[in-house]
């Protein structure tokens, strides 16, 4: 039997059962893709991470959905670093992570963990009609051209007119599959629109967002750190948000309120990165038996 240490961490929150959960499997980066995906499905979480040694950074992190490996994800990055700190495996005020999206710098301010996502890549604009169909809304609910944006993982950023529209959104699998074809995404589970409104869920927030998901993932993501970086870049680049640093909120409608501080790096028309910061709460820890069958 092969036992691995793991931590279950709620990210973008400082309390139990808030934000977005992620299980961090220490020294599990060597495991097969099939085993890692099976572990995610067993947890019923959206994503899990598996760490290992790196020759390029302080640590290597692999990110998995239930359906595939992805290059990077935001809340699992916060969760991974919170787990490392809780075990005394991080010294100093910074570290670097090797990910499929490149080297991610991390720095600490008290309990806050800040990751610097890479400079945004602005992809194609997508028709409001196609996006509206994918999330069961009227095209008039969308008030700016939806666009694929990535700061490490691509999302179709979609600005809605108000919170009422945000709360009405429901996934339409056929519409989502059509959107995946239009955007050239590798599957419906990689093109879910990231829906955002200006104005927070609370008085402290500047934006409020949702990410409703396609199977085999859970129905909705409580907090999406990588999409938050892409969303911020979209708003800044289009002049829709004047603040160089703002508070993003997500998950409140699920009873899992999450919050991040988002800061622009560089001018709005030539961003060199997006800094996304939040806390992590270690909810539980233990060991998991991930024995693999010998490979032929």
C-alpha cells in the first residue's frame, strides 16, 4: 500500500466551510493521470492538487479536474500554499511554484497568500447569443462583448447587467457544447462562461461572480481564482473598472462566501500580470491510500 499525506483546505476564506475546497496530496505529483482524476471524483470537489519536487521552482504542482489535468487553477494554488504553511514546509515570505502555466510567484502578508498570475492573453470575442444560450439567459442580460481571456487558464468572461440575471443563470449542456465548438475549447467542461456583475455581494465587494459547471464536475464552483484574474484583466482592459486593486466576491449564493483582493500589475493597456490574494483554512488532514497497479 502507498499512503500519501493530504490536507483538505477551504480557499479564499478564513473559516471552515467557506470559499472553495481543495484536497492537496503531498508528494503525489508522480501519480498517474487516471489515479489523480479518480481521487478528484472520490472527493466530489471541483479540483485537487498533487505536489512534488521541481528543478525550476521551490515546488511542482499538478492540477486536476474530475475529467482531466489542467495547467493551472487559482483556488487550488491558495489551498496548496496554505497546506504547506500549516505543516511548516514553507520558510520566509515567498516561494515559487512550477505549474503547467509556468512559474507562479507567491508571497505572504500575514495570513494572506498572494499569487501573481501571468500577463493576460485576450482571445476571441464570442457572440452574446451563444453565451446566453449556454447559461439560459437572454442576450440582453449581457452588457459587454463576451471574450475568452486567460491568465493561466482560459475563461469566457461575461459581464451581466445585474445580480438578478446572475442568479437566474443555469447551465444548458447543448448550448455549452455549441459554445465549445465556437471558441475552439477542448470540451464543454473547459468553456463554462465566467459570469460577473459590477458591485459586490456585500458592501465590501466590487464584483460578484458565478461559475456554473458541466458534468462530471459539481454543479457550481464556489470561488474561482484563475477566472477572477482573467475577469479582472477583462474589466481593466475595457475600462470598466477604474480601481487598480479591488475586492472580488463569489460563492455567497451557495452559502460558501469567498473573497479575494485583486491587483493589477502594469498599466491597463499593457498588463504584466494580475495578483490575486486570499486566505486558506485547513479543514482536515490525514492519509490516503493511492496504490497503483504495476504498469506493463
